[in-house]
């Protein structure tokens, strides 16, 4: 069975001034893949996701969405981001809007759904992440874990092909991390295609189909969770995992 390519990047590089953050990165994301990007802070994980979502422009290289080359100037950005959704570490909710309106706004503006259709779909996805009882709440009335679950529901409501997660638990108190990881775990079980930058090593080990270790802007190692966590080939990967107390 041919795997359907959702996102592919070739020789992607990103430079800020004289600092090369990404260096000739190649990889492919297939339908229903759950790929975790791991690596030290500053290794390029967030920048890679931001380039894929056109929040940053790559300095060089090519991005393909469903085997079609895309650049910021070739695509309708709002439509592309509906298909390649992103969940941020800082939630990025609109503070002046309630939970329901946070989720319906993009559906009404980008997908031109009417208010009733948008609200029905938003309720479905808020229920999915356990946030339906909070539809009238404003973000300041929610915990960090609740805000992140709303942010996930908002991205899901656009019915994307793939979801990019940029350190989705790093801004959360430890007791709230699990409620967000459980939502992501259930999405993985349902076959959602996900690319996740994370420091949650146990989650990466248990849930991902593939793990990519980024080091100084390069893909140093890529493989199954079993290969990366149990039999890393590179000394640098081994050092990183020992530092994260995953490898002894």
C-alpha cells in the first residue's frame, strides 16, 4: 500500500543573521504518522514547525503539501493553515472571546460556515477534548491545560490534514500536562497526522510512529521509537537521552 505524503521538505534551511538555525533538513510526513521532534532547546524544532506553517520564511529549500510545491506566495495562507493546523505552546487564544467564539471564528471567516454550522462543529470538537461545559468561559477563567485543550479543539474544528504541535505542554504546570497528552494520545489512536515538537520523552516513546532527533539544526538521527530510545546510533543522541533520564 502506498503511503500518502502529506508534507515533504527538501533541503530546508533557515538563517537568522549569521546564525544557521536549520541546515538542509529533509523529511516526509505520511498520512496517520505521529512524528515527534526531539532535541535540546535551540536545536531548531520550533523554527522547523514555523517554516512549515509559513510563520517564518525558510532561507532555502522546498516544501511540498500533498506532492505540490508550496510557498507563502503560491498558497492562500488562511486555507493552507486550515489544512496544516498549528497548536502553540502559548495557546494563542483571543482573550476577549469566549471558548465557543474562539473556536468558531476561523470557520466563519476562512471556511465561510454560517454561525449555526460553525457552532455545531465547534461543540463536537470541544466535547472531544472535554471542554464542552466551558463554552461560555473566557480564557482568563481557564487553567493552562484547559486553554490548551481549547486550542486543540479550535485547530481540529478546521478539520485539518495535519496538526503541528509546538511544545504543547511546555507552558503548563506538571499536573496539567497529562490532560493535554491524553487528548493527543487519543488523536493518535484515531489516525490524526501529527508532527510534534516535544520534551515529553515518555509520550514520544509510547505514541509516536517515528522520532526525529534534531541537533544544531540538522536531523542527526531518525527512526522508530524503539530504535531511537533503545539503540541510538549517535553519541550525541545518547547524551541527550541520558540527560533526559531516558537512557541509562
